[in-house]
């Protein structure tokens, strides 16, 4: 599965790209927005746990593209689960 998100925001300066994924890291331009520096770190960790990858391409002043690649699952959800027949705790209807 490939998921790509592209924006036309500020972009990420090249010197900051190497720090993507470090907990609490916020580049110099991160001062303009609220945040903790954990969002992309958590995304990267979850993707890694699922055997996937996250690639970030960015040009400062142009925008950023994030490509997430996840392996196809080994198991398929049963029709009952996929249709919402089971809640988050595993209880059926």
C-alpha cells in the first residue's frame, strides 16, 4: 500500500530533514506553528512497527511530499469485523 501526501506549505529546510523522526525536534521555522515535535516521530514509529517506510521529500519555500509504503497484510478482516460488527474492545453486536 502506498500513501502519498503533498502540500505547498513552507517546506522543510535541507538541514532539518536529517532530524525528522527525532523526538521533540522542531526546526527553526517550527516556531511559527504550535506543536511538540512528536507528530512525525510517532508516525514513523508506527509505520516501522508495521514493516513500512516513510520517505520525505521537501524543498524549502515550495512544499513537502511524504510517501508512506506499507506491506500488504497477511490476513484479511472478516466481513463481520470490516462492516463494523465488532467494537474496539472486541465485543460483537
